[in-house]
C-alpha cells in the first residue's frame, strides 16, 4: 500500500517544478510575442516613413529619369547600400531605376508584378537567403511606377533571436536551480521525518525501547515531531518496565506460597504415612506442578505479546530437532496404534531460539497425538529462501469451523476437547512466540478429517537495523 | 556440611531448613543479604543458596559482592523468574546452578549434593559407575548387573547413567527431562514413564530385586541397597 503514495519530497519537487515551468513558459511566450510585434512595427514604420519621404522626393522632381535615379542613389547611400534598397519598378514588373544593389544579390532578381499591388496601398514582402534577411515594401504611385524599398533586417532578427536565447537559457537555469534548492530544502525537512520513522522501525524490529531520535533535526517542525515521538517512547518504556516489574512480582508473589505448599506436601511424602495421606500429598504436589506450568506459560505468552521476550538464536538443524521431538511421542503413538509419516528434508539449517522452537514443535505434535485415536500423524518440512515451515497434520477430531478463529486465544478449549487434559494455552503460546520471532502459525482442516497446523519461521533472525548517523 | 540460605520468605526458608536438618546438614538462614559477607567471613559455608528477589540488594548483586570479596564458595540461585535470560545471567556471573520456584526439595537436595561433590573433588569423572550390583562402563557404553550384560538403547543408557549418578536420591521428572533430554520444560508426554518402564524391564525384571523405585509425587530413586 505504501508504495502507492508519492514521497513528500518528490511531490513538492514535481508540483513546484510544474508550476515554475508553466510560469516561465507563459512569460516567455508573452515576452516573445511582444518583442516580435515590436520588431515588426519598427521595421514597418521605418519602411513606411522612408517610402513616404522617397515618394515625396520623386514627386518633387517629376518624371525626370536622371533626377529620379539620383534620388534613389542618394537614398541608397544615406541608409547604407547593404542596409537599404530603393527602386522604381515599371508597369511590367521590371526594375527601372535602382540604388546600388550589389550587396543584395539574388534577393532582388525578381519583383512582385506591379499589377498585384493596389494603387497607393502598402504591399509587404519578406525574402530570405542564408546570409541575408530582408523586408520589402511595395508602394504603387502610378500605373507604370511602383516604389520598392528593401531593408536588411538580419541584424535585428539576430538580436531578437539572441534575446530569446538568453531569456530561454536564463529561465531554464533558474528552473534547475530552484528545483535543486527546493530538493535540498525538502530533503532536509523530510530527513527529520525520515529519522523518526527509521528510529521507530529500529525499535519495532529489535525491541530496543531505549532508542531515541537524535536531536536537533534540521527544522522546528521535525524537532517537534521527534520530541513528541521521544516523549511517547519514554512513556512506553516506563510502562513496559512497570509491566515487567508487575509480571516479575506477580510470579514471585504467587510462586513463593506455591513453593511452601509444594514443599510441605513433599515433606509429608518423604516422611511417609498411610496410603490416604500419601495420595493426598501426591495430589497436592501434582496440582502445584500443573499450576506452575500454567502460570509460567501464561507469563511467557504475556511477555511475547508485549514484546518483552528474549530470544537466543543459535544455528541448528530444524529437521533434526523435529525428529527428536517426534521421538518423544513414538511410545504413545505405538500404544494407540497410530502411524507416523515423516516428510522432512535431510537437513533444514536455521538460526532461531532452539528451546522455543522445540517447545512449539512439541506442542503441535502433542495436540496431534492427544486429539486423535487412529490414523496417521504427518509431519512435513519445507523451506524456501527466507522461511522454514513445519506442518503437523492428523486424522483426529479436527476443529469445528466456528471454533477455528478462536483456537489461538488463551484458555480457549473446544467442546470436543474440553474433557481432555491440558490448560488450553499451548496454541496461544505458539502463536505469541512465533509472531514475536517474525514467524506465524496457521490452521486448516485436514482431508477427510482432522487438523493441520503449519508454523513458519524466518531462517535468520531479523537483522539489527543499522544505526543512522546524523 | 554447612549451607547458607538467603531467602526473605520465612515459610520457604523454614521448609528448606527442616529438609536439610532432617538430612543432617547445618544450615544458616539469612533473611536478606546485608549480613551475607560478614557471615561468610565469620563462619565459612560450603555452599550458598541465594534467592534472586530479595529486599535490598537482589541475588545477582549479592553474588557480585561475594566475587568482589573473593569468596569462591559455590552458589545456587532460587528464583520465581522463569525467563532464560535470568538463567543465563545467573550462570554468566559465576553462579553454579539455578532452580526455579516452586521447586521440589528433592531436586534442591540433588543439586546441592552435585555442587558439593563438584567443588570438593576436582578429580576427573570416573569412567565406570558402580551402584550396588550395577556397573556402567561409560567408555564402552556397557551396562552389567550381577555379571550379566544388559543391552540398552542410547536414551536408556543416558537415563540409567543419570539415575546412577544420583543413586539413593530422588530425581524428579523435571530433572530427568532437563538432564537426559536437555529440555528446559516438560514436553507434555509420558516419555519419562515409558523410558523408565523400558529400563525396568531390562534392569530389574530379570533379577530378584528391583532397584528403580517410583516415589509418588516426587520422581524416581535408584536404590543402591539390594
């Protein structure tokens, strides 16, 4: 589920990046539009005013070809021969008179036909060759005369392009820098949160209740979070310490009188007496032992469920361990005429608490043997890369579907089993210690009848989470 | 033999006291650990039985005190705590043995005897055990009674060895499970009864007198006087 949520850092960077990019793009488009319009207007007004002045000059001299040629040449010189071109085009679209056009090359090889241009209207044209970018204005002053003014706009266009480039690069750089800065700050901010989370993970995995988040973190908010977490841990540690104390005292206060009671009964047994007295004393001793075992199991369950269990993992062969446990029940199975099917691999290397494992496995086998009268007890062992599983199946009474949920609860005993020996803590013990070890226990009905219990255990104890420096 | 008991519960202390009195031991009882070091200096004991939960200093702290004062007397812990953690801690600190409450007096006695034996003779364990007519060769793993060889299975051999090591004493089911099978809890089977029955069939049935006795509510005893 967790992977479906984006990390805060990415979320912030992504949203800020998107907003910033959009802003930059919008600004760029508006600015570029304005610049382009400005450019067009400048060129247009320059050309128009030149045209007006030229036409006025031409009109002044009248239809005298030499005078007109002189005016055009002067205009050409005034605006720079490669910058401005001033021509008069006749009715057939041929260039009649022109200022110096050597710098204009093939740009002026053709004209727009005079007929295409309306009388006293501006006609605009753009022409482009690789090294030159020109804008032309046609202005028809008579049926056989059209003025053409050309202007080289390459330099202006280049300037426009540079402005665009500078703005674009500047925007891109700002965007990258903003994102980097944002990434860095959010990382620092999120780091505090991450610290708290990692520390909480550590505590959850290794039951190290004394671990605290190091302070200060980078920001006030994360400091507050860490402080709250630490305060909560103080409280948890205090409560757990108290719980441990209460459990120890509870055990002590109950067991001390039990010791005396058992001792007195034992003393009577040792000193001897009539059969009835012996019977009585023997019963007291047995009952004391039974209550003690129950009490101990209950304390172990309470410890495991409150995360106080101390496991001592050692490397051993689980298959060998199960075979050993089975040996305990061989006489009983033989007595009942039941069969044993052992499906264990040659070896199942594992590193867990041996005593706890033995007790869990024995519990399952004990149940299988105790609650069946015939059939086969099947013990299966499987193993994958990270876990080992042991299944114990029988053909006994099985468990009613409506009870299946509750069999792992302490003191729960099904009606079918109520008359048998036992205190109803076995499965509860198994579940609590297996869960505490990072494993589990599951029940399923066996076919055609009976029950199957499967336990799973990690092959290695959970790794000590690494200490986070900083 | 002089034993020193530190136990805050009078009832339990009284019981242990009477038990050891009956067996001819001398036992000094302290209600807490304040006078422990002084008492040991004045009147050295062969073994100290320490309760873990005591008013003032607890058993672990008392043991540390004793070791700091270079008192090397063997120590046996009594505790209501069942956690293995405590057990391991007790043995790490140099305690010699450990018994959880409630305990069987016979078991306490057996452990005390074993500790005293261990601390008094540093000789290597014998390779042959002899109890009355029974002989157990630990190297050859052979058992003989009245000159007749008895074929034993592995676990039966270990069980007989344990009974012979504690000949004359009552050993509880719990001790047998712990020592012969190396389990720290009762596996909930009648395995001990079954193995004892099997052992009886081989060790006692063919002979005139039976050596393995069942003591109701306490355990078993290998009787050396046949």
